[in-house]
C-alpha cells in the first residue's frame, strides 16, 4: 500500500469519527426536567415541521419527542409549514405523533400540503393561522408530476383516512385530498368536490368542516387553546448539521456522493499518482456517512465495515488472493453503505446507479491514462531489440562472400577455415569434401551457407 493511502485512510476515518462525535450534541441546550421543576412552569415543546419532509426531519422529530418525554413536557406543538415530501418518512412521523404520550397540537402557519396534511391530521388538535391551508395530498413523483397508480392512491388514501378517523374527523374529506376520482360533498361550506379535483382547504373552510379546531393569531393563543397555562415555550430547532444531514440524505445527493466515492477511490487505485480522485472519493464517502450518522441512521459498525472494505480492496492489488480479498472488500463496502442508510431498498438503488455511472467514468479515465495504470506494474515492458543494442548471438554478416577452405567434409554441415577463424557452416544440400575451397553465399540468422568454388 503506497503512502497516499496510508495517510488518507487514516485522515478520512479520523475526520468521519470527529464529525460524528461532534454531531452527538445537536440537541444540546434544551431544558431538562430539573430545570423545568426549578422554574415551576409547564414545558411546551415547539417543534418546526418545515421545508420538505425527509429522513433527516424524521430523525430530528424522533429526538425532539424523546427529549420532550424526558423533560415531562405538558404539550408538543408541531409548527407546520411544509409542501410535503417523502410519504414513507411522513408515515413514520405520523406514527410517532399518534403514539406520543404527550398531547400534541398541529399549528399550521403556512401550508400543510400533501404529507404535511397527514402529519397535521395525526395530531390531537389542529389550529391554523389566517391565510394557511391544508390538503392537496395526491401522490406526485420527484418532479411534481401526478402519479395515477390506483394501488398507490388507495394505500395512501387509507392512511389519510385512518389519521382522520383517529381524531374523529370526516374520513371522506381525507380521501378526497388524495383521490381525484371520488366525489365528496362538503355541506358545511356548500361545496362539492368533483371527479378530477383534489380537496384543498383554507383555514376558514377547514374550521367549517372540522379539519381545524380554531383559527389563531399567535403561538400563545394556540397553546392557551390547548388548555395550558403558566407555561414555558421550548423552541427546538434543527442545528446546521441536522439541516446539512437532511440535504445529504436526500436520494439525489446520496447517489451523487456514492458516485464520487466509488469513482474517486477506483480511479486512485487503478490509475495512481493523481491524489485528487482519492481525496474526492474519501470526501464523498465521508459526507455520505456523516449525513446518515447525524440523521441517526449510521452506527459505528457501518464506518468500521467501510474502512475494512477499502483496506481489503487495496490489499487485493498487492497480494495474490484469486479475487477473495476483492470480493470481501466489495461486500464490506456494500454492507456499510446499506447499513448506514435509512431505507435498504433506496440505498441499494442509489448504490446501483452510482456504481454503473462510476464504472463508465473509470473505464473512460483508464483508457485515457492507460500508460499510468496499475497494471503496468505487472507487465514486463523491456524489449531486447537490435535498435537497443541487443542481439541473440554474435553477428556473422561480415563473412558474406568471403572465401575459405573446408576443414572437414560438409555433409551438409561441417567446419571451414575463413581467414584465421574456424566457422561452422552448412551447404545448400550438396556434399563437399575436406580441403576444398568454398565461398559464403548466404547468412540466415545463425546459419552460414557455403558452396564449393568452381574448380
């Protein structure tokens, strides 16, 4: 293993572990039970559900709910303003809210669209600010295009309906927020949702149909509506590391980082000497594990497997193992990436896309820089050519057309005397007796061909 890899594998591991260690205090500074008791006030935890819903936000909410329970908070307020996001993460967040031992209140301050409406419906109570909205929960793809798959629509609709029923809200309206093919009559607002439409409710309409319990103007009014007095608000915000982790753990960014990691490390191994691809590769992998560690998905075992995989792949290049070390190294890398991710299937898809793209790039780079490839270490390039001064035997070209005397009978091979040199020769097939004059007619490699001179 050359010096580059010794240095950067060590630095890469230390960097990842250091960042991971720092990230352990992302929720520091939140008042605990002892502080609340000393203050003599009830704790109300205010947790933002903002921006897009993804794995990082889910982990943030899980930690926040855990802290709120440890502090024996009296109420959790979910400050909702989101266009929606990943349905799988939203369902996990909804489960967290429904199973909470602490009363929950969804305070919709902007939009509670798509998966955001589901999270709001899971709360015990919903209050909305003037000008806010809830609904429009149809399924869309990553580009915002509607997904008209009856199976997916039915499944998501049933989840929305269950959340509405859990808090005794109109289940038909919840289904109408998802399924554009059903008709829903909302008598309270004199409105009928027709086929091809999706239900989206303003704050006033939501209040009229029972999808909001109060329209409020401030956080204090929202908390007082929940029946809490003499309270202390505890604003819980995502740290910059958690926000970064949420961005890193998104499918597109995760795939890009895995691509940079695989391509960078492979190029450095196969075409060594640049340094930059190796650094970029380690940074790509490092950021991938950092994001998943801060989001709460990656454990130290995945980091150990990653480092082990890199070491095994490097050893494969220098130790004959008939591919065993390479297979074990690849397996360790794949296992570490999958273990570090929130969802196994998504991780495998990202890894597959990144691997295919990296292979293409590595092949192109290897062809461009084939003269620097590691395979050159195992190929003997020295050529013993005449131009380089190498010959297979002493050249006899100076004997051509010279005359001599046969020392032995030539049948057809034998010896002749040419000048002061005894030379082994052959004839062209004829017999020549000893002590006959001969002449060299041809030089064929190491063979010297003679014929008898005319008498």
